[in-house]
C-alpha cells in the first residue's frame, strides 16, 4: 500500500489528474477533509463536524481519528492510517492525515 499525507489547507484543484487514479483518489480524500458538515446539499453528513474546531487541542486530537474514519467512508479506496493536528500562525487548526490508497490491490 502506498501512503500519502494530506492536509485541510486549501490548495488548487488539479483538473489534469483524471488519467491517474491514485492522484484523483488523493484529491478526493483531500476534498473530503476540507469539507465541513452541512456544506454539501442533500448530503449534510459529509465533512468534519464544525464543532470539532472549537475543542481544545488535546480533545480534538482524541476525537480526530474516528471522525476521519467516518469521513473517508465516501472514498472507499482510502484508509486513514494516522492523523495529527496543530494550530497555525493564525490560530486555525491544521489537520494532517496519513492515508493508504488501496487501488489495484
């Protein structure tokens, strides 16, 4: 299995990755990570619960893996291996996730 790291920091969407299934799967996982619950019409449970961003950092770290496992159910070729979070210079939570991409196995 190949492991990759993604974050919830905004990045441009790569529209040219359609030919590479692994890159497209990583981008799909990143999009799920950046989404907040309630943003997607007709699918209000997709994304991270915004209340998590208001938790103290130790409590957020404790609840992060189960929440990420729930979110990545929308991308069946991705499995969450590890996750961490920290505050950036603006005081916003930056979530870093290590994922396994299981395409072709």
